[in-house]
């Protein structure tokens, strides 16, 4: 974040507070969700998006526990099924800013089929993947992104298989926007979320999230020491999908952060519909007297 952005936030403190609720925070001390929630609110304020014009869609998991802790229209959906719900809401009311949130378990195990088709259809929503490499809400079982050999509840001798790389999977599906950030770097998260909010298609943002209770291998310090911002890499072209695939598939380099890939020329789902421009279906809903049915 730039210094002028901090000045803007200071001037818009009332708008920031509009996203606050009276609900008690229930995450573990040091959980990355605190920083993620703060970065989401800061990015929305800086992009001047009012909380009355936004829909937050939350999956089940620790990330889903934010559903009553941020002001706006919110839905707490079924495990692994938040992406079709968010897409349906956006199709029904294209004027809404729709942000969907889910963990690595919900996204890459129960809901991996929905992720594939969300990328393929390029639904114009922002999707935040909270990747803490375990099922934290159900006390730390291994997930699809848990590193091979690491110990987790239900895998006390170590995870026996290689982890799934979310960025490799997403890039293989010809996406329109892929970015990665970390809960250890709130300013970087804010900047990344702002770029994603301005994208006109499916914006996939992977958040490498700390989990101080069940994943002690990747602390805040570990992420700061083992990541690199792609903006600092010479000749890196974020519009070249082969550059993007090369950097996320490399096992010898540091983990890349920032805008990994963007294809602004791709036509999103709403604009690709043959029946013309997107319609606001919520304004076409009529009132029906159902008292006779009671």
C-alpha cells in the first residue's frame, strides 16, 4: 500500500467502520483471518464500494465464521458449494459486487468440481481461497494442500502423498485472473484484493494463510522469508500464461506472490450470453398474494 492510500483510509474511517459488527471474534489468537478480514475491508473502502452493494458468500470452515463479523449482505452456504451460489447471485443481480470465500478443504476436495466450472465459465465474481493447509475448524486434519510428510490430526505419521498446487490447477483451466498473497503481509493483501475487485471476470486469489493452532510449520516469519513478489522478477510478464505456469510449477524458487496471470481480453459469462446484455432478475420479481395457500 502507498502512503496516500493510508491517508485515504484515515479520511474514510467512518466508511471502514460501516463494515464492523458487534459479533465477538472467535478465531484463535494469531489466526490469519484477522488480517484477511482487515485487508478485505480496506480494499472495499479504497475502491469506494458501499456495504449495501456487496454480497459476501461464505463456505463452511474457519473462514466461514466471518459471515456474521462483517457488515453487508451475507450468506453462509453449504460445504464446498459456495461458488455456484455466488455465481447464481451475480447472474440474478449483475449490479452486486460478489465475494466468495472458502478454505482449501472446501475448495479443493468437496468443491473442486465447482471451482473448475467457475473458472471455465468466467463468472464475474471475486473468489478468496483461504489456504492454511488443513481442516482447521474440525481440529486440523490434513487437506489437499498439506505438504507431504507433515503431521496432522488423523495423519500422525505424516501425510503420505504430495499436495495439490492450487495455482497449477487453476492455470491449467485457462483462467482470466490469478493472484496469490499471504495473510502475513496485510498491505500486499489489500493491493491484491483491489486488483481483483477491478477485474471483470472470475478473479481467483489464493491466500497463504497462517494457522497457529494446527499448522505450525508455516508461520508468518516463514512466509515472509520464503515468498517473492513477482513484480520484482525481471522480464516477468503476467499476461503470458507460460510465464505464470513456469513460476508456479518451479520447486526450487520461492513461492510467488502478486498478480500471477491476467487475461483482460477474455469474455466473462454474463457478456457471453447469447440472449443479450445481462438482466437484473431481481427487478423482474413480482409480488404474489399467497395468503390463500396458508
